[in-house]
C-alpha cells in the first residue's frame, strides 16, 4: 500500500464550506483555465467537491475523479450528475491510480500536490498512467520564491499540515514535476489570497507533458 495522508473528515467538512468562498474570490476562473486544454480520457486526482467539473470542455470523453475524503466525495458525486461531460467519482488516492499504464490523455491536479503524502510517488503514478504526449494540468499553491516567506512557510508547515488535511505550503511542486520526468510546457505564477485576511500565497497554473 502506498503511504497516504490520514483522511480526517473534519477537513472535508471545513473545505466544503471554505472552498466556495475561495471560488468566488477567483479560484473558479483559475479552475476554468486549468481544464480548458483537457481532452479525451481524463483522471482528476483529489477532486474535492467537484469544483472543476462544470468547466470540462466537450473534447473530454470521460473523467475518472478520485477523492479519498468521504464528505468531499459525496459532494463530488452530486456535482458529477450535472457535469457537461461524463464524470465517474471513486474513492482513491493519487499514489495509486486505478488505471492501466499509458491509458490516460490528461491528469488534472487542482490544489492537491500540496496534500499528497509523497509527491514523488504521486508524480510517478501520473507518469505511469499518461500516454506519451499526455498532459498534466496543474493548479497548485507552491513555496514562495522569497527566502524569508519560504522560511516562514517551513516554520508553519508542521502545524498547518495537521490542521489542513496534510497540506504543505512549503513545497516546490514545479521542481518536483520536472524532476519526475515531465516537461513543463507553460506556466503562470501569481499571488492569490484564498480567503479574506489570508496572505497572498504563490500559485501556479500550468501544463506539463510526458515525452
Ligand atoms: C485543497 S483540497 C482541493 C480539492 C479540489 N481539487 C479543489 O480544487 O477544490 C485537497 C484535496 O486533496 C485530497 N487529497 C488529500 N490527499 C490526497 C491523496 N493522497 N490523493 C488524492 N487526493 C488527496 C483531499 O481529500 C482534498 O480533496
């Protein structure tokens, strides 16, 4: 069994309340842009309450959405019913994607690689399931480029991670994506404050491909 974070349902309930507020502050637009290049067979890891589902374009033939948290998965199942493309929601984690090698056109990760227990294992799975030329579409908050802010992120990570479902604000996720053997084709980096009063954390919206 892959090592995964403990999934405590209190995080799922809090995220289900906070997520729509974050969406209203701009995350909806980030999600729309995240999936606009999606096509064919898609796997979405850590789908949460299904906030990306309404944005999948018609070029997508089907989405397998994996979500470990039962509260969020229930909401994702409801969101799947009104999605514009067929979406199947299943219990599962990024570290163990239940699809064959080289069988997927696009993997979508929206605010998930901060929370997986082991990014190397999750990204190795992305590489395994993607067909050659397949895409990883990612929207993630990442380690600050400023030394002092990054040090502050290192400091708060142990406590924050316990309170926020395993989330690590200090991860250099883009370096991990490149280090896993994917080629980053396009990427935008920007600050985004997810809730009123929260600091603007560095976020990335990008596309990586498997050669
Ligand atoms: C911040 S939420 C983002 C949810 C959703 N993708 C979104 O954009 O709103 C993080 C999500 O990652 C999920 N998660 C945590 N560990 C995971 C893992 N190992 N594999 C897949 N998903 C995981 C959580 O249950 C949660 O749904």
